[in-house]
C-alpha cells in the first residue's frame, strides 16, 4: 500500500533562531577633547610655577605638560615636581640657557587640581609652562608614535619636523620652547588650542603649544611659525592616541543567523 504524506493544516515551518551576539566595544568614542583651555604660567627669580587647571579633570583624563626653564645643563630641576608624571621628551642648550620638555600624567580616582612646575632655583632664571587637560586618550598607549624633536637651533620662525600618525583621529601637539621674548607669534596654520607664555628674568624662557586632529593616519608637517625673531629654540611634534583605536565605537549586531531550530 502506498502512503501519501499530507502536510497538516496547522503546519508552521521551523524558523531559525537568531541569537544576539555580544561583541567587544573599544573604550571611548575614538575622539580626544580638551577640557577647559590651555593653562599657562611663568615666573622669575628661579621660582617654581604652579598651574591650577581652569576646569577640573576627572579620572583617566590626561594632563599634558610642556615647557621648561633656564636650565642649560640638565643639572638644575626642570619639569613637574608633582608626583606621577612621565617624561616624554627633554632637551637643553647652553648658548642661551634653557631647557624644554614634554611630560604627561593620567589622573587617578582622586585627580589633581594643580601641577607644580620647577624653576631652577637660580635668582637670574625664569620658567614658563603650559598644561592641557585631554579626555579620551588611550590609557595603555597615550603616545601614538615616537615624538619628533627639531633643534636645538638658533633661527627665526621655528619650522617643526613632520610626524607620521598611526591611529585614526590622533592629535598632533606642537610645542616650542626657548629664550624668545616675542609675545605676538603666529602658530602654524590649522592648529587650535594655541597658547604662548613668556618667563621674564635675566635669562628668559618661552613656551608655546597648539593642537590639531588628524583624521586618517598620515604624515603631518606642521609648517612654520611666524613673527618669531632669531632666538634659540627647541621644538617637539607629539602625537596623542585616542581611546578605542581612534574610530567610533562599533554598532553591536542585534542578530546573527545560525541553523538552530525551535
């Protein structure tokens, strides 16, 4: 006897289960922001300089400190005396004495409200420093690629060497330090968050800073400053890496088809 299969009238096809997949999301949203404005300070008579942040940082914010004093040998104190800072770069010259450097620190659960920056202790020396509070910086690798030093040299209108960024939306920070007394310099084109501070004494000091976001990894040549007369100077081109690898946090897929029936 032959049998003919008849589909039940209440038959419903078995549908495939589409479970939610959980994927990892990079920390942060891939962009760096500045909190407040650059904080500047200077002094003479070899004294320390205390910078009070104009907007309070929170945990995991990065404080980037640039500047220096009339130290020409590396023997005198220079940079932050506040604990926890890492030195990225430092250079000295003795033709017209000064030292210039870059330091950074991630804020803890009890963030600082100030940073104390060292003078030389010599009564004829000055100091000048600038601090930036940055949010959204990669916690494990804040320096995107090795910092590029230009100088020390004696020249007008500093023209810093290029840096090649490695991460989407990395920030390039340019900073020049020396013994200039020029108070009206023009920063390289396209740079924002610019600041300049002069330290006045027998031995002068000056510090400048500016930032620029680089959307795609590439070579960034900052270009020259203007209205900077002949003086000794050293410059650093620094790349800061954003959290999460630089891109926006990915959308988590809601479903992924798999062959599992109900």
